[in-house]
């Protein structure tokens, strides 16, 4: 029983994801590439949603955008590959780390106020 994504939903998702990737990275990827469309469709069939793609773009951009060696990998073929789930895990770990740092700051502010 093969899962299916409506072509119009896929088209909208690809458009939103590539537009976001271009905005964050300053690059200019197109939405017509069959490879890009297939990668996004495969990840969506794996159960991932547009917000997951945005999270992966954010975490890998924060790591690679200023890195001359790694910047070249900020592209659909790398970001949306079979490594996608691992990249997404990195984004969750980063959020937990940021939330922990923020909680510590808030705690110090409360202690300083008392």
C-alpha cells in the first residue's frame, strides 16, 4: 500500500521549502529540478512536514553558512538526503540547548532580583 502525496500539496511544499532555503542561504535554487522534488517527496512520505525542512535548513545553515568548506553542501541534494532525520535531530538538540541556556539566564536574573 504505497503512500501518496497530492501533486498540488507537494508543489506548494517544494515552493515553500526552496524559497526558505534560498532566503536563509542567499542562494538561488529552482523548484523545477526532478531530483529536488523527488527528495522532498521522499522525506514527506517518510512522515516529515514543511516545518521539519525549515528546522534542518536553520540548523545546517547555522553550522555551515560561514564555513567556506561546508557552505557548498547547503543544497537540496545534501540537506534532504537520507541524512535528513539525523540533521533534524541536531536541530532538536540545539533547541533544547538554547532553552536550557535561556532557563539558566532566567534563573540567574530571578536570583539577582531577590
